C-alpha cells in the first residue's frame, strides 16, 4: 500500500514516515451554525479570451461565417469566380459572396474554411451545415457541393463527408444539409463549391457548421463537453461576458449586449482585444461573432444552475490602453445607463415589454430571474466612482431589487484598492469585485484576508483570481493546492464573501493568450486542470452554514505555529453532514485530531467519506493526452463518536464529509 492509499483509506493509524511531531488538535463547534454560505458561492468567470467563445464553448465551426472580418476572406481560401458583395439581407452583416462559373467546365468555383485551428469532427457524428443563399437571376438553379475534408490526406480519402444543396430561388433562403464524417479528424476544413463547373451564379451568406450534439441540443448551441464540464462544477454564479472585453480598446469595440441578441445572422462582428493584447501571442483573426450572446449566456447560467451575473461597461474603455482624456464623457453616459436598465427588462421583463418580447421570441418567455449586475470591470481612479454613481442611482430608482457590483480595481491591495473600497462604500455598492492573480507566497499569506473586513459595508466578490506559480508549468498541482488553502478563508468568511470565481475559465491549446486557466481544450478534447478540481470540490461541498473551527482557539489560516495548515468547516443542514476542508501546505504529514464540540447528548458522528487531492510532485498537471492524471480520490471514513483522528499527507487538500447521527434511545 502506498502513502496515498493509506491516507485515503482514512484510518486513524499514525504514519511514522516524515510525520510532523506536532499533533494538531482541531475543534469544530458542531452546534453553532454560523453565517449561511451563499448559493452564489464558487462560480465561473467566463470571458472570450484564449478562444473561449468563438473556437471554444460556442459550437460554431466556421470562422468568419458572414465575411465581416476587416479582411473579408480571413479564414477562407477561394478558388474560381468568387466575388465579395456588400448588399446582403442582414443589415448589420452586409457582406456575402457571389459564386460564378470559373470559365471552363474543368475548373471549379468555391471556397474553403479553415475553422479555428482546423475543424474538429468525430466519425459517424452528425454535423449541420446551413447557408443563406439565392440565385440572383430568376429561373436559375444551382447545386452546391458541401464537403468536410481532411487536408492531411490525399485522393479519395480526403473528402470525409459530403452533401448537396440545391438553390432555386431569388429570395434569400436558409438551406440546410447534414454531414456525417466517415473518420475522426481534429483539423478538417469545410469546402463548398458549385457542383457543375459551368453552373449558374449563386450568392452565399452566413455559412455555418455545427455539431448536432450540442449542450442540451440547442441549435445555436454550445460544445457539449465544455458546457458539461461547467455544469459539473456545480457553480453558484456565472459571470459574463468577461473582464477586459467588456471595456473595449475604444468605445466602438466595447461589448454592447444589445448587439448580441436577436437572430444570429444579424449580430455584428466585433474585434476581440485579445487578438493583439500580447504581441508574443498574436492572433490577428480573433474576432467575436456574438453567436454566443447574452440570451445564450442567460440560458447557459440557467441550465448549469448558476445565478447570471452580467458585467456591463461603465463608460470607461480599457484604462491600461487609454488615459482619462480618451474616456466616455460624463454627459454621454445616459446610453450606457439605459443599456443596463434595459438589460433587466430583457432578462426579467414581461413579454409585453419590448425587450421581454425579444427574449420570448428567442425562445424563453419565462424570466431569467437576474438578480445581480456588475458595472465596470477593473476600473480605477476617480473617473470610475464618478461614472458608477449615476448607474447606482438609476438602479435604486428603477430596479431596487437588483444588486449592483462595483470594482476595487486591478490589484488586491495598494493605492487604488485603498481608494476604491471606501468609494464603493460611499456609493453603497452591494458587492465589490476584487481581482488577484498572484504568486504562491501571496496565497500562503492571505488565509486571514477577510477575517477583519468591515461587516457593515458591501460584500466581497472575489471576481478574478488564480495562483500564478513559478516555473514553466502553469496549471500545476501546487498552484491549485494554494488556491484551496486560500479558499478556506473565503469559506470561513461566508458572511462577507458572497461570490468567488477563478479566472480565466477556458483556453484553446493552440490559441491561448493567458495562462493558467481552469479548463484546456483542443478541437475535440477537453481537460480539467488541478485548479478546476479545487473549484469543484468547494462548489460541490459548500454546505449551508459556516461552523467555527479552531486550533488553540484560533482559526487555521496558515499562520505562524499552525504547521502550514489551513482549514474551514461548514454544516450542510439539508444533508445532515459536517464538512471540513483542510489544506496541508507543509512538506510534512500532519496529524489531525478533530474534536466535535457542541453535540447534544444523543448526537454524534457516524461515518462519512474523505475526498483527497494530493501529489508528491508539486509540478504535476493534467494534459490532453493524460486528462485524468491528476484528480481527487474518495474513500469511506469509518468513525463513530465525537472525535476523529487522522493524518494528512504533505501538500494535500482533503474534504472530510461526516454524517451526523442521532441515537434513537
Ligand atoms: O482574466 C483575464 C483578464 O484579467 C481580464 O479580462 C481582466 O479583467 C483582468 O485583467
């Protein structure tokens, strides 16, 4: 039996090898129910960075499907007689292509789409092709050949799926076809061409290819494996559409939710600032199609059981990229405020209101029950509270039921942080968004961060955080362990910390800009990281109320004399369990003697289980080839009574779930 299995067997046996001499006596007061753990705790931060939306969660496989990228044929290769036109049927996406004869029966006219780092298709799965098309001249007919090709093979095997589409109307019409590849290919392409070289002219717009198998089967849907990973976290909140992309590099490129709703064909393309933010990771063809827009975000939140938390622009474009003189003037703020107010109508309004009607037409007459709104991302200086103030006033008047989230800037401490927190209190923001991408020693030193926060002011939303560890490996185990240790402090302070979201969420292995991230994927595969598992362990074991847990009368925060231990306890009054989370960040195994105080005479512990996340290699991580290398393991705990002794291995995070029992006699 190795050390890990010994420990997961959860016996009380002392382990002689490298066990610290200290006995850590932890006391849980099992009857003193503390602050409720908010249902919003442990959530997800979604931003279209690292190809998280287009090329990621949004299941569309065609890049630049409406020819609206500034270089109209980005993502496409054309052959034969292909012409770009700009008087198409969709006002906000006017471009389309005209295919005419290549001039000889032996020649071809058509175009090939490269997808996002290729197109991933699975053998025998169904893919739905669609295109808006017309024949410009009455009485003409055209047949399109639609093929999924594997560009790495030659000859007959190159075409791995095909279909025909007959176009015979001068009216713009949506045509569809199904394709079923006969092999799996992670970097296929989509090719469309006139079936007969001397065929008639045809116009094509909004060329699209989706897997039939999307999350919950929605037509304009999400990649099933990625959305399922989100659901499996059991998230309490879904923040969208990001971070920096909310702000934009300039006013025109800010995220405007109204452009992201309604028919997908008429949602305009926006640039994505992450295409140029990091010159060493430059992706000039990274744009936002808005196919994954605010309706889809609300729908996703609902389907994964998370509260929706939209973040809107406060009237400031990215402050890293613009000085105060280039910001939206105060007297132009009304549109921004109206956008925010209208969003409540879109999400919650009656179907007889203009925005509520649109939501109903899109398929969701029931309200989305939005309760929170974030105004501004990580803004700073007086230009932020100055702009936030009229939003808060407008919301208090029009929608006092909506809680407003303000920001404390990009740093976890320092001048702006010190300035903005009192400003958020003054404005009576309901929650304050804090961001911290920090190194190991920061996470080790912040176990008590929230213990002394003012309980009378706004609540905390730890809205973007991740341990950015040393070394070349980014999503390694040790970073996740330190996040787990730090999060005991979030849990212990449930009265003030109401939301927390690790960031960023997704990264495409071929298209990332920022790391570490919670979930990595390529065109066909996906992989939870160690940090993912930590988030999931918290979210699936969050309990209902905090319980006091102390060692020598003090909470375990990794402080001096606590042997590198961090811990928190919650009761789950629905399941009748007591859940204790312990992170041992030290290099030694630690003995834990857990005493349960406060039980009534007939109450005791009666068995349970322990979930262990450990590694003897701090740099260990999952990869797409080995996605399950690092994962928590579960074992039963056989204990009855009012105390439990165990040993926690070095560098280990454990979640103990004890059943509470009441003796009958
Ligand atoms: O998560 C990546 C970026 O980090 C976010 O867009 C921004 O808010 C922060 O600076």
